[in-house]
C-alpha cells in the first residue's frame, strides 16, 4: 500500500496595496505597529528605569547589609556589656560577701566575744547580761543587724528585734562549717516607725548574711551579721553608658512596685517589667543556677526608648527565689544609628536618582539618539523613502550598525528598482497575453466573416445581399464582444474612489445573494443550497454601498463557478473589535497553495474562461476601504474568503483626484 499524501492547505492574506491618491491604514489587530511610530515605552525610558533600579537596588542592598551588620554588632556589644555587668554584679556580690564574712569573723575573734563565750559556757550562764551587745556591735561595724544565738539556736541578743530574745532560729545548724559556707541571701524582718513615731508593722528586707561560731568546748555561740541589699549596692556598680542596674526583691507572692529599686530609688513605670520578672520567676524553677532570662521592654511607642534586659534570679541557701537582678541596655544608640543609616540611604537614593537622570541623558545622547535616528530612518524606508540615510559619527558598534543600515538601504533601492523593472515587464507580458487571449476569440469570427463576404461577392453576386446581412450581423456581434472585453479592462483600470456612507452589512449581503437565487435552483442547473449566518445587531459601517455590493457579487459568482456540480454556499457576518467580518464559503474543489498565493493577481484565473479580474476587483474594493481580505482553502475541501472591514475608516481615506 502506498502511503497517503497529505493535501496542501493554504491560508493567504493579501496585503493592502493603496492606489495613488488614496491613503490607507491597516486594522490594529491585523498588523504590528507601523515603522517609525512612537513605541509605548522608548528605549530611553527603559534605560532610565534600568539605571534607577540599579542604583536604588544597590543603595538599598548596601543600606540593608550595613544596617543588618550594625544591628548584629550592636546586639553583640549590648550582650557583651550586659554580660560584663552581670559578671560585675557577681564579683561585687562575692566581694561584699567576703567583706561581710571578714567583719563577722572579726566580731567572732574579738577578745570581748571570747570572754562572753567563756562566761556563757559556765554552768548557769546569764544571757540577759548580753541582750543589748548586738546593737552596739551593729552600730560599731555599720551592719544592718547583728544577732547572737546559743548553741541550740536560741536568740539571746538581736540588734534590730530585741523581742526575739529566747526564740529559736531553725536554720542555724551547729553541725555546718559556716566559715566555708560563705555569705548568702535571706529575708529578714525589720521594725518600722509611723510618722508619729509609734512602732509600725515589720518590713521585710533582702539581706546578705554571714555566720560564725565561737566558744569553748562543746558550748559555742553563733554570731550572725547582715547587710541590706538595696540601692547602695547598685550604686557600687560601675555601669557603662547606656546601661543601668535594677534590683527586684522578691519578698511577696504578687508583684510589688515598692520592691523594685534603681540606683536612685524607685523606678518609673514598674509595671512594664512585670512580664520579664514573671519570666525570671518561672525560669528560676527550671533553669540552672545563675542562668539569665533576656527580653526587650518598650517604655513608649518610640523604638529608641526600648531596653534589652538580662534578668538574673537571686536564690537563698535552700535554692528559693529571693530576688531578681536586672541589667538593662538602652537601644537608643542602635535605633538612632539605624535611623541615620536610613536617612543617609535616602539621601544617597535621591543623589543616585539625580545621577541616574544625568547618566540617562548622557546615555541618550551617546546611545539612544543614534538608535532613534536609525529607527526614524527605518520608518522612512518602510514608508517608501528608499533614499533615507543615517549619519553616526562614532566608530563603535552603533557606527558600524549605521554603516550597515546605509549599505542595506542602497542595496534595497537597487534591488527595488530592478524588481520594479522586472514587474513592469512581467505585467506588460501578462497584459499582452490576456489581451491576446481575449481578443483572439472574437477576431477569428471577424476574419472568417470578411472572407465569406469576399467569396460571396466574387462567386455568387446574386446571393450577396443575404450573405451581407448575415455577415454584418456577425460582425456587429463580435465587435460588441470586443467592446465588452475592452470595457472590462478599462473599468478595472479606473476603479472609482469610495463614496462613504452608513452601510448595513447584513442587508447588503442579503441583496447580493438574492440576485443569484435564479442560478441556485434553475432548471438544468446544479442545485446549490444557501446558508446565511448573519450576526444580529451588527453595527453599520462607513463604506461605499455600491462598491461593497459589487465585491460581494463577485465573491458569490466566484463560489458558484467553483461548485459546478452543486454544493452549499455559506455566508457569515460577525463583529470583530471596531469592525465587521464577512466570510463566503463554498464546497467546491478548493485551491492549492500556489493558486491561493496568485488568486488576487489581476488577469490570473483558474477557469477556462473569464478575464481574471473578479477577485482583483474585490481586493481593490477592500483595499480602498482600508480593509483586509484573505483566503483559506485546501484541495477538495472548498474555500473560504474572509473580508475584514473597519467600522470607521480614517477621514483622509479618500484623497481628491487630480
């Protein structure tokens, strides 16, 4: 079996070729922007946008990178300063504990204390003799309080609470080595006075305590000394600029603003620190001893007023939370630096934009101006000015492009001239061939008729009159045929300019088809069915009714000739954008690609008869209305002729005839 050969399929659109004295335009949907027309976005604008984006993105990237690195560096410095402050707090806390241990140890080693211990080691000691000794020792050594305990833990002298005489201290374990234990934190109650001098409720303080034992034999006494941890402790710390230290004494279950101390005493807006303190409280139960909790506190809506805090839980001997040390680092310097960077970036951006504008102008002079000249020259060439030339003084790629363009236009002009000459010769040859073909048919009968007259005159003079009448009738008929042929060629040569007016396309189509109803179903003729698909509410267009009617007649007649054995004629109309479309489809034998490409050429025909001017006239009418005509066909499957017409041709469509 031989392989099947696919049939050719063609779809040809004829370009609009305006006649002299008539201006044309192509529908926007059917053709690209005309050469030389101003583009939507010029190369100069694109170049400016590229420069602007490059500079802005570069500045933004640098500003973002610098700001990010500075932020990270500030965070690292703030963390280092906070860590240094925390370490300083620990060192100061340890120093004060050692100093307190030395003071209490000195009290224990004093001669008076040793004598007191010896006397109390007797069989029946009188502790009441020493009930006020603790007050004197506290004043003498500037301690917040001093207490003396028996070996069993009972208090026999207290500097701040004398009424505790005889009460037992549960935490003073005689088995511990208190010297090795060191100083520790604890809560301690102190008496208070009202404004009128009367005793008030006891107040609880956070104190640093040291314990020593002294005595003879098994009977020893405890010497307890303590210092209150308050603002004086914070003032002993050396704080870097932009940092501060706060102390919250966790002496009550609920948050108490009075227990939050700064170096100057009370702290403003203490409620802002509640979340951080609660977080430190919660972390104290699970975090390792000495672990800090960090958070940022915003005092106002301004970012510069925020502080980064490190909260360190302060624990007692039993691990219970007794307070929180807060080391705050101001973020003002960071925020102001970031603001300065943004301001400088904005300033650099403005300068960059101005620089980009200047660079774009310079680039336009150096780059885009020659390109614009080339584009303008190309537009002039597209408009028909084949002598357009471009002068570019540079010797770079733009100059080479200009030289190549000028050489191209010279070659195009030479080739165009040769092509025009060849087309003129081909056109005259085709015209001569068609004229010879058309005139040959009537000339042959004329010659035969004249020869018959001559023979009749010489051989049968008596019958000459009858032959003369028949011959003259034949001569007149063939002369009329010659006049008809000459008239067709003359009519095509002087197609009238359109006389524009409102045209109902659907009505025009119906009238044109109605003229051929007799040929669709006439006796002895092949049956042809018609199918009209006309879009309703089709808007009227500005056109020449008679010329469009004539073009439609030619298309219908062409379809009838293509369906010699009958078929179906289909006509469609539709709205397309700002115009209308007319389609004429037949079910004839179809056309090859070569026939499609030559179909609208004047004097070309695929029939055994005819002048080949019908479709050429159709194209001329469509062209005169600034429209577009195309054909879609394949052998054996009929053909579709498609006409697209604008609804409102430009005002300068028809130029005055000269």
